């Protein structure tokens, strides 16, 4: 059973990577892979009820991620429909590519620590689509945004789901994780930025502005209201979670409902046809549904590896064969670019107790850094990467050739600085 599941997973992963060569949409490959691994699992198990219970439990968790993604993408589309991003792009007058990528990356880095890497990537990629016309430049910026969002999420307890898991589990505390990981995370971003500089020459070309007549144009005050309301509801999602102890997707849906009411009030004087372009219904039609299905397929596949114990066995084998704590954590970080970092961290939490490594121990802090930033090595290695892949149609091998090596060097630079800080 284990061999068959691994084989199907590898084949499915290969089909996703070779999407443009085999001319098969990655969402289809991911969905088929996700279903097949569970078919193999349930056919090999005598207790069918247990497998169904495991699948139902996983789908409860996965649906939360999908609803979160759906809500965030709809909010961003609503802001875009109201020309809200123009408020920001008009204030970023910098056109020099090298200076602009630092500005965009640092915004993504710090925004990710307040929101999360997934939401930040959706917002920032949507922003550069309004600022950069050339597709090659836009792809490079999007790739660096993925690195920035993942690095920014690692040093904040609410910036990345794995850091949040360790925070809730009592393995790390807020103040300590910020102090210990802010410098390694900055290096994780700065090294790729410095290395990408030679590729960026000259100035960006802004995309042509869509000419709207007086009836179609949105008043500046409405642009600002929708922009700031949208950003505010996104920022309040972690606060909602902390106060209510409900999953983040509930806060995202509450925020979407709030913004829905705001936009309805803003356009209450218009008839249905006039309101349609600015409605949530229209925004839902514009979001990238195949990306959400791709996300579902990937997560369902990973959940099967978790339920069958393959990931836990992998973690134990790494512990037995590698032995060195630093190497184990680095390996888990790079492994998180292939499989989801959530079950990897969950496995580590199960393997190592607080008795072995107490709160704020070096191991937990390094694990938060590695699993938070290691996923940048591949485009499908993190939620941020998958979101960018869907929004900008980034090819797997383009990212592998142009961005992966930058991400790995940044990851290793940050890891090296963390180890040295601990030694000295």
C-alpha cells in the first residue's frame, strides 16, 4: 500500500511539474492524485469506517483553508473592482526596477507578519499587476514576493500557520520568536534580493490605464473606503482568532460579509446593472477557481500521506539516520517544499515533547524558521507559492530555474545566521 501511494503521489507531482509539457491543467492532476491515494488507502484497509472518519476529519481542516483562500481572493477582487489599489500605486512613484523590488519585498515582508503569507501574496501580486506591464518582470517580482511573504511569516506567531501551531502548542512565545528570528528572516529575503539585482535593469513600464467614463469611474473617497476597509478586515483576522478561538477562516468570512455590506451601502443608489461590476457576486466570478481546486488536490494528497503514517515514518527515519539536530531541522525545512509544512511540524511536535525541548528552546525556534521559509524552494512548496502560481500562471520549471536557487541560498544564509547567533 505504502509503495503504491508514494508512486501515485510522485506521478501526480511530476504531472503538476510538467503541466505545460503534457498540456494538462495542474488542477486536474492534483485532484486525480488526491482521490487516487485515498482510493488505494481505503482499498488496502479492512476498517473502511476508520478511513472515512480520517478523510472527514482532514476535510474539516482543509475546508477551512479553502474558505480562507476564497474569502481573501474575493476581498482582493472587491478592492480591485473599486480601483482601490490605485490609491497605493499612485503613491509608489518609483520606476527603477532595482529600487522598486526592495520596496515591494519589504512591504510584503512586514505585511506578512501581520496578516499571513497567503493573504499577503494575494494582495501583493494583485498590486504588482497594476504596476508592472512586462510579464517577465512581473514573474520575477512575484517569485521574490513568495520568498518575502514566507520569510516575513516565519518570525511572527501569526504570520505562518506552522509558527502559529508552535505558538498555540506552547513551544514558542511571541517576544522570543520575534527577537530570535527577525534577523535570520531578513537575511533569508535580503540575499535573494541582492542576487537578483543583475537581472533587473532599467525602469518598469506601467500597464495602460483603463479609460472609464464618468458613470463607470469610482470616486476617490470610495476607492479609499474599500481599500482601507479591505486591508483592515484582513488584518483583524488574527485578532478575531485570538479573541474567539475560532479558526482563521471564520474571521475571513466575517470580514468578507462586512465588506459586502459596505460595498452594498456605497452603491445603494444605483440600479442592479450599475452595481453589478462592484458586487461580491461579480468578484466571485472573477476569482481563480482552478487554483482553489489545485490547492484542494494537493492538500488532500498530503493528508493521505499523513493518515497512512508515511510522513511520521519519514520524520522518525530522519531522526535515526541523520541524528544531528541542526541537519534534521534543515532537512525538514527543505522537505516542506515538497510536502506541506503543517503535517511535518505536527509530526515534530509529536516526536519531541516539551520535556525534551522546553518552551523557547533553540530547536523549536529553528523549526519555526526552517519550515516557514524552506517552502520557498519550490513554487508548490507553500501556500504563498501556490497562490502566486495561480494568479500569475507561473510555470513550475520557470520558478525552479529562476527563483529556487535564490530561495535556497537565502534559506541557508538565514539558517547559518541563526546557528551563529546561538553559538556566540
